[in-house]
C-alpha cells in the first residue's frame, strides 16, 4: 500500500472511530433522554404529559425561574467583581501581586460545593463566625437560601472572569489606548470607550462560563439552598426519588435545562461574533506606578476579595486538623479525621484519581487527533465531528449522568454502575475544553513545518506524530492539567452515576456533610485542595514561565 493510501486510510479510520464514539456516547444517550422525556409510566406510545405537567405545576416553573435568577445575578456580580479586580491587578504596581494571583487561581480550582460547605462551617447556624458574633450581641442572617448561594457562587466564580480578563488586558496593544487618549478620551472615558469594548468578547466569554457553571452546579444549591430549589436539584430529586424514580419527567427537566444553556450560548456567540477585534500585541500596555498611599489602598481592596475567595480552602485545611464532636469542631489538634478517611474511604480516594487520570489520557489523545482533522483536513464531515464533540459543552453534568443511565441501563451494552460509565462521563464532559484549546494551538502552528517534513519523504501521518503532536503536546498538557483538577472535583454527573464501588471523593464529601461528618469532609476537601496545588505547580512547569498561571 502506498504512503498516500496509508495516510488516507489512517485518518479515515480515526474519523470513523471518533464518529462511533460520538454516536455511542453523545448522540445516542442524549437522544434516548429526549425520547424518554416523551414517555410516562402507564402510558403507551409518545405523550406530552411530562411537558404539560411542567407548565401546570408552579413548583417546577419556579425551579426554572430560580435557576435563571441565580445564574443571571451570579453572572452580573462575578463579572462586576472580576473585571475591575483584573484591571487593577494587571495595570497597576500593587503589592503582593503574585501571592494574590495564586490565591485567586487556587480558589478557582476548587469545586463550588466545597465553598458551600466551608461557608456553612463559618456562617451556618452553629458556624464559627455566627457564634462569635452572637457572643457580642450581633445576629446575622442565615447562610442558607438565595443570599447564601449568591455569596458562594460570586466568590467562587469571579476568578473565572479575573483569569480571562487579565489575559485579555495583557494582550491589548497599548497604541489603541494611546490613540484614544490623543483623540480626547482619557481616564474613565478611555476605559469605557476603548479598553473595555476591545476586550468585550473576552468578558462575554468568561460571563458565559460563569452562567453555565452556575446553571449546572448541583452541590451548592443542594447544600445551602434549602427551600430555594433550582432545576439541577429538582432533576436529582425526581430521578432519585425515594417513592420511585420518574425518569421520564427528570428527562423532560433535563431537556429544559439544555435548551436554556443552548439559548444563552447562541445569544452570546452571535453578540461576540459581531464585536470581535483583531490586534497585534507587539506593544503591550505598561504597568502604571502608583504613589505609596494609593498603591497600599488598591492592594488592600484586591487582597480582601482574594482572601474571601480563598477562605473556604483555608477553612477546610484548618478544620481538618481539629477534633470533632459530631458536627462541632473542638479547638484541639488531631489527625483523627485523616485516619478515618484513609481507613474508611480509601476506595473513594483511589477511584477519584484513577478515573480522572484515565479520562484525561483519553481526552488528550482524542482531542489532538480530532483537532488535527478539524484544522488540517477540513470538510463537512470534520465540521460535523467538531459539532458533535462540542455538544456536551451546553449539557450540565447532572443531565449527562441521566442521559448515560437512560442509555446504558439495559440492552446489549450495560454500563450503569461500572467504572467505565464514570470515565466516559468525564471524557465527554471535559472533552470540549481540551478540544478547543487543541484547535487553537494548531492554528498557531505553521503548516509549512509539516510540509517541509513531507517534502523530505515523511508521510503526513508520520509528520503529525513526530513533529506536530510534540509541538502541540506542551500546550495540550497544560490545559489537561487544569481539566484534571475539574475532573477530580466533579460532582454533578458523579452523584448520578456512582455506586458503592465507584464512589469518589466529591461524593464522599457530599455524603459526610449531610451526615454532619464535618471533620471527614474537611479532611477529604483538603486532599482535593492539595491535588489542586500540585496540579497548579505541574501546570506552571509544563506551560513554562511565559504562560504560567502564577505570574
């Protein structure tokens, strides 16, 4: 067989295998869930009973409105906080810039439900701060309910905006702002007429991530929402109901939340496409030097919010080394919590890192191959493959869990309750992020490098594996390290799919909190925090100083 034929055969087989994967684990499960939404126990054939029930019952409509309210307000607050903090941190010579940056990154790398748990420890009905203030006659409101969710989501998600906007601000060509100033736009006017409009696509992209994360989050509203129900919590309750799972209605609610995600994504994409700008960052903006007083003032502001963001991690680390008496922490040093989780929950710890590692290996390999086909072998077929692989981006974790259970709970391929279904859920949930970064990296690699290798006798397949893939690998791996952290922290899909043998750390933390096992929850949360720190160090080693998150 000639080299050309072998190359065509390899990429054809790779595309075919990628399509098979997408059809089996993305198209089929989601299609099964949509079909299930039109079925009802005791009713033959297709029925709209689930949809009619949704619109008739105020409880379910309220859950949808609650989700939208939480997501919209969280997006506004997180963006309103993240953008100015990013501007201050990148444009001014504040003190402790590197430690502040690291604090914000670490808060970003932890799961939201740990933030919810930590704020319960601090501001719950028997929380440290609550009791401290009550001793001096100050009564504060409860952390539970809508206000508590806003606190947790805002402090957890503003780092997303901060990270995106910081990168965009560093990439602006200073000549744009200088031109605006020469034309009479100075100070705040220049900021709102030149700087922010230029980075508006980045702001909107980060805002979309905040919205999607808040919409998909199950742990936070489940832990502190109490009577304020959001759609992911209602979906979970309907699917896991003690009186009998109503998978048809849960599927219908899942379809509803996906439609909301898809609508927001389309609106955001349409707006961003109309506001995109291209520029050269050959003349990056200079850091402005402040007087000592102003420098100290703005540093305190940024440090205060960074401290609030990292406070949940500090709380879980400190409390993990305290003795407990039921749900109460005693001010005595102890390693009892660590002994308990290592002896009783070692399986959870092993599962977490084993499943996540397996998922990341698959994600990196598939993302590199699919990205190459999308960029270098463009066609309608590869465009369709790109669309299929990116589809899970708008599907919340709980919905992915339900769709996989619906599809693989019976028939020829039964995966429910196995480690395989956990790994598959992680792969399809995190694939879009690594795929997009891989595509972006490939666009930055000159195709002439491969052409030169081919002209010297190497086949296109060989040139990919010996030249292109190694060049891509550094950027892909740096993104994969961060994806590994989010996979380790995953709860929304895991809580739907796990069994006793496949439970993970996040599931164990969730269970311990509901059993008032706060000491064990703190020890497990500290393990996740340590994993995030190690991954941050690995990211900086792999990415290098230029792309380091901790600069």
